[in-house]
């Protein structure tokens, strides 16, 4: 394919420290880049040249395009690329991706996730009971946003209740954008060793959980370790940060929170709007397997493109008044869970957790408010893979 002669704009290096300006808005550098067009030259943090896609239609198109690969070893963003460990299917293409994903699909259907609602309600109520007993102020992240998804995903996988704190801490170190390479490797090794023991225990004495079910397949122990790590990471960190950052956003938009309190049935739409508005999982990456024409530019084979979900989900060509949080917004289509064959397997579980948790939180504490000025709420740095709040001090009338 001939090289395009159209001049492309350049996306500047993105900030890695605290987010400037509105805590819910994408970095200004990305918003400015989208104004210049949906695709621009971009130098990846590892120093390799590539592209950044910021427009909704193009991001959605690339996520569904088999000419772009999810394979980790093809991600041309650093000086060396290695294949993912067995089982970590989010970093693979079909047929390897399909082989690992297929046994899980029946475990995460809408119907099966709805059957979990009663247990999620129970877990949520227990967290709220503990908050109420402790009294204000409390850190909503530690008391509410972290334990709910941690307990649920650990129970699904068959991780003992008493070990959930171990996983919360290790997964946070993977995702918070502040862990040193040495500590990151130590945490990864600890998790791998734990999962190896857990897989062996499930093979010897299966129980009623997803991991035990998977031991009755042709998947190896190493593959089961990788699958478990994917599910734990995805099931913990993203939902935690939507709960924490979403509560912050609602408290900062009292008219929207009042609408939700006045009409509890609005919670389904509220969850979808918060997923769009916050886009806590900020970017995805794909590598071109052949030369591909995008927006008048030629993405050469072997080049990696970064896709900004945060700007795609605020694209004015797709969403009216995209920078406005509107819980009554009609029509979905956000990309918070991705698109195509790699669309988030646990999206229905996340939706149910968010609906139950937000409804119960504001029902139990109708006077919930920030316990510190909004500008003092600590945010994760932009270097974090998943954006959110570190801590959210809240109070309520007793």
C-alpha cells in the first residue's frame, strides 16, 4: 500500500503525574489532539514511534479489525517484546485467544451473573454495615470500593475469603502506576506462587467455583494460572475505580445525584453514563499485521497504535454534549468495555456490582458528602493503567 501524502498531526507525550484540571476529564493533550483529527503520530513511552487514535469511530473500527493484533510480543512500544505467559488471553489473538476464552463464556452469561445479585447485595450490605458502625469519616475506597469486587471475584474463582486482602494489595501494586520495577516483580512472583498452589488445591479437591470447573478441561496448570490472573486483575481494579471515582463524580454533580435518588430505576442508565464519562481503563493497544489505511494515514505493518478510550467516549461526533455527566442520556455504545472479540468478558458482572453498590450506598447514606475539599481528593497518577482515586474521605449525618 502506498504511503499517504497527507500530513498527520503529532500527539505530544502524555502526562504521567497528577491529572491537571477536572479530575474526570481526559488529559488536555488528548483532547487537543482529537480536535486536530482522529489519528496522529505518537511516540510510545518506550520511545518507539507509533500512532494515537482519539476518535470514537476509528477506535471502534480498529478494535473489531482482524488486521490489528492484541499479541503482546508484537507490541512495538519498548525495546524488547516477549510473549505473554500461557493463559493470559487478553494479550493473544485467535485461535489461542478463543481457546482460553471459550471455556469461560458460559461462566459469565447475563443469566448467571444475575443469579449472583443476591450475594452481591449481601456483600454490599456488609460493607455498609461496617461503615455505619465505624462512623464518619471513612475512606470509601478502602471500606467500600475495594472490598466489594474483591470479595465477589475471589468467591467466583474459589480464593479463600481470608486471602482477598493479599490480592487487593498485589493487584493494586500492578495497576497504581507508582510501584517500582523491583516491587512490581516481587508482587507478581508472589501472586504466581499463590495461584500455582491454588490450582493444585482445586485439582485435588474441586469446589463450587470457576477455577475448579476449569480443572475439568484440557487446560494445563500454567494456563489456569494465567487465566486466573487475568480474571483477578480485570475483576478487581476496574470496578473498584469506577465505584470510587464514580462516587466522587456524583458528589460533585449534586443535581445528577438528586435525580438518581429521586428515581432509583435510573441506576441502569447511571452506570452506563458513569462508565462512559469516566473511562477509567484509559487506553488499549493494537499492532498492525499489514499496512492499513486509517483516516488518510498509512499505519505500516508492525506499528503499534494506542487507542484513547477516554477521548473516544467523549467524542462530540458520537455523543451530544460529551463533557456533561447526564444520567438520563439515551443510547449506549460507549467503549468502556472495549469492542470486538476482546470485549470484556466480565462486563455483566461489573454492571451488576455497580448497580447494586451505587443504589445501596446512596440509599443507606442519603446525606453522603466529601469529608475534604474536592481539590484534596488524591487521584491516581496518569501513569496508572486504570485511573481512579487513591482515597475518598466521606462523611454523613449521624
